[in-house]
């Protein structure tokens, strides 16, 4: 793996370790939970490059309480993961409380995050995800219950959210205050509304406003961090206590090495040639086999990573297509061996946004959701349907 000194404004960023209750994160960087991405295999790859807090895939509280096999897989951690971080999604205070109690009683986590940022229609149309903080009483009840149960085991509980449903229905400032008053250890804000999905530009000024509104707990910023330089700029523009990395690390687990270097004042950055990328892809696939215990399932999973890993590299359309449908480790090895292993890092073509941004759209919501901050009887009866899946999106 090539490590280069990149000319940049890399004077040391004086950002102290992130303190979440009794947990200290020396490098104030958090891997955002991403469904189907941040499993044990990918978290291991990221950890090997740099420090931070690495959060597992989001899991619904109902699935966890029902102990479905997939939910138990999602919350599993490698033995050497120093902080076992789990993100829960839920819409019912009782069920969320039961899920947190299970994690505490069975010693399955060291940190719990609550997700109120999911913009996916199947979740918001039932009142979950980024739609839920609009109902302030429900939001408050969920956070209070979860904090109470987590505190029984001394676990810090954090909250991740978006700006709101759309620009006319912002929730982040009120939700941030509610979370703080309920005892949350930190709040993370993705600077987009649900209606933006991942399109457009993240509003870092909203992150700065939340930081100013909550001077007494850590505030983390999320959105449009594609490089270490982006992270430095966010910290300087918003005053956040740490950054949350989502799509920016897809196909680039070495981004966490860049981030750690940047926060230590080093100008060194990972700039892998094609051989290093190929080696990482193969190792990722091997780790997925360990994670799932099935080669077929692991190779189906690695396919979605191919476009991210090889973004900007000279690979060729036919080979890209074969990599995107690779069936076995043996075939993967043969396809990777066809690459030009002397091909260097392609520069800017490999940088920047990755993953699907989607397009702005009206957020799907339950009937009459925006008419009041309180749940009506029909909404109260129907919202539990938002927890039907193992993962919220």
C-alpha cells in the first residue's frame, strides 16, 4: 500500500479524544452503521488502518427482542473489538427498552446508538427513522427509556439523526435538546433532511448550530466527508467534537488511516495502486466468508463493493462485469490476477462521492403525520409496523 506525503494545510488539528461516558475514543472518528456494509469483516478492515469507534449494522429492536438469527449475527463482534458498538432502530419505547436491557444483561455491547436518521420510505411511511423526532413525546420516551436501561450496565447511549423531514419540518435542534436532557452521551447529526435522501450537499451550518445549542455534550458531524481534508474542514467550520464517516469509506477502508494521520498532524495519506486494491478486495471476501460461514453468501455480498473499490481505476468494462457477478473465491482470485498490478493510484478519479445519492423526494409519511407533534390513536396503533424488518434500511 503506497503511503504518500500530500502537500496540504496539515497543521495539527487540536481535537481531544472523544469521551462517551466511560469510553474514550482517542481518534474522534466514528464509522457510521450502514446496512449490509459495516459487518464484522468490513469493520476489521477499517480498524486495521486507523483508530475510531466502529459501529455495527443497524438492527431493529423488535428483531433483537425476538432473537432472530440475523439480528444476533448483526450485533456480533470480533473478540478484539475493544468497543462493541451496536445501533438500534425502534419506534416503541417498551420494545427499545427491552432490546437495550437484553444487550446489557447479556453483555453484548459496550456502547449503544439510537438511529433516528433513516430516510428509507419503508421506514418513514410508518413513522420511523427520520420521521420519528417530529413526534416529540414519542421521541423523548424512546430516548429516556433507552438511556435508563443502558445506564444499568454503565453503557453510554448516543443518538444519530438528520436535520428533519424537510426544510419546512426541521427537528434537529429540539431533538438534540431532548436527547441531552434525557441523558444521551452524545448526538450525531447528518446535515441533510429525510427528503434529500443523500442528494445535494450536506448542510454543515446546521451541524454548527447544533454544536452551539448543545455546549454541554459532544456533538458529531456527518455528511460529505470524502477525505481527511474534508474532516478537518468540517471540524474547523462547525466546532464538532468528532466526525462520522458513512459512504466516504465504501471501497476505501484506508480512509480511517488518512483520518488518524490528519488528526495527528501528519500529511501522510494512503494512495493504493491497483495491486493493493486487489489484495484488499480478496481479503475482504475472505473475511466475509468467515463472517457468514458460507462462501456463496459472502461472494454475493462482496459484489456490491466492486464499483466502490475500483472507482477511477483502469479495469475494463468486461472485467468489471465479471467482478460484479463473481461466484467463488477461486474465480475472484483469477479475475483479480487479470488486473494490471503495476497500475498506480489514479488520483482525483478515485476520490470524491461514492454510493447512490438518490434524488430529492417527498418523504413518505403516515396519514396526517405532520398535523401535530403528538400521536393520534390511529398513528399510535399503526407505528409498531415500522419495526417489521431485521434492519431498518
